[in-house]
């Protein structure tokens, strides 16, 4: 996931240096990937309909779906090494679809299995994976820049790295590792709807969508922004791996959190930390500012996803995948909006630095709004003790 979704970020300065893209084109390539992520997430929301029509997803079909998505990620990443700019938009779009399908189904499967095993907090550990992919790709890209490699060579290396990681995880995604799935509740049953109304679900979905918009401008253009603020610095390519290290650390911290805490308040705190990370880079565009800002932006990145998916399982315990898909779709929509907004700000600003600054200020404000929304949810819809299980 870290390579399939984010390899574009560390390779973007190389693509700009090679002259194969410019910033407006790069913005649309990024948005194509996020549009694919949105489409893949929307496909996941069809699961309840498919479940009613065809029955629960059997282990063989689940593993086939996830394995296909992983192979597609490798092939589509390798395809970006071809000097065929007309196909790049389609390749990035398809990579986004594959990423969303793998993310939603693997997240739901892992969280469900760990919940049955009585260790739900361990689910945060799986979200160290994207951070590891970001660190690996970021460090590899820094070496490529030092050795004056082309962006095409970088895409080739990342595709091969994704293939190695896929081979490592392949045996785990076997039908024999699937635990029996619970029976699907009938449509409209209390098991699916419970006591959580449409307003609560809508607020959760919109707030999660703001996270997608809030981080994506930095996550897409961080190396480019750093190069404009610190031209000639030897540390320019280290900020993206620092972001990845923050992602890993944040996921591990989330796995140690007490499960009795209100997840909405944890989400509000995560949004505030990300907004602070953007603010640090804006108010102190220095080596220390970018380093601290990258860590702060990365720390809550997958923790936000973990807490949100856990919240989905709380309010839709019998059928979480559809709501997971809906949240992921809104997150994807937020990602789609970010790069074109940055491109528009760059086109209208007097300097690229001014355009990026305004874009990042808007992103930070969105994160603050999301934090306020989660705080309001905790007050309007307090967590109630679970009802005793029926014999």
C-alpha cells in the first residue's frame, strides 16, 4: 500500500527534473490515483447487496480478490516505467482502484479476526505497513537522486520492490487462514442499524473525508515544497521517509491505547496533531520545521484510519464493510480535491511558494474542522455500555 499509493510522491521531483511532467500535470496524475481509490471504495459499499444476492464472500473469493489487487499494484507500478505518458493517467487510476479494494477487504478481515481472538488493539499494527512502504520508497528515491537515476528507473525499482513484498505476504492470504464469517443479518435488521442514526453516521463519514483532504496536499507535494523552501539542502529527500517513520510510530502507539477511550476524542486529537504538523512547516520553513512537521503529519496518519475503522465496527458490528467502504470513498473524494486545489492556487499565486502556502492553510483548516466535528460527536452521541450478550 505504501508503494502502490505513495511511490508517486518521492518520484515526483525526479519526473519534474526529467521534464516528463509539470506541476499541473502532476496534480492531475495524483488525482487520477485518488479517483481510482474512490471508485474502488464505492465498489466495496456494494458488499451488502452482493451478500444478499450471492451469499457471504467465501475464503477463496476473498483471497483471490486481495491477491489480484496486490498483483495489479505491482504490474501497474512497473507500467509507469514505460515512456507512455498518455497511459499514465489510466495506470494511476487503476492503481487507486486496486489499493482501495485491498485496503478495505484486508482491513475488515484483519480487524475481524483479531477481534475474535480478543486482541482488537493489535489491529493498529497492520497499519505500520504503509509507513514501511513509504520509508522504503523514500530512502530508495533519495539514493536514486544522489546517483542521478531517471524517474523511469525509479518506477521499475518500486514495481520490483512491491513484487517482493507481495511474495512475502502471499502465503498469509490463503483460504485456510480464513475464520468462519458470521451470518449476514437480514436487510434493515437491528443488527445492521442498531441505535446509531443517520446523522451520526453522516457526521462520521464527512469528518473522515476531511482527513483525506487535510493531509493529501502535503503528502503529494512534500518533496517539491521542501525543494522550493530549502534549495540545495542535502536533506531534501529525508522528509518523506521521516513522514513514513511517523506513520509507523503512530500505528504502534495506537496499538497500545486503552480500548476504553472514546475513539472520537482520539480522532479529534489526531486531526489536531496533523494540523499542527502542517502549521509547523508553514511558520518555520526550515530544516527543523520540515522535519518536525513531517513527523507530526505522519504520526496520526494510519492511526486515524485504525480508530475510524474501529468506530465503524462499533456502530455497525454485523456489517462493517459497507460503511468502511463509504468512509474510504469520502476519504478518497477528499484526496481528489486536494491536488487540483493546489494546482489552482499555484496558477493564481505570484510565486509557487505563495500558492503552496495558501493551499496548506486551507488543508490545516479542514483538519481543525474535522477535529471539532469529532469532539461534537462525542458530546452529542456518547458511548453507551454494550448490551449483555444473548444466550
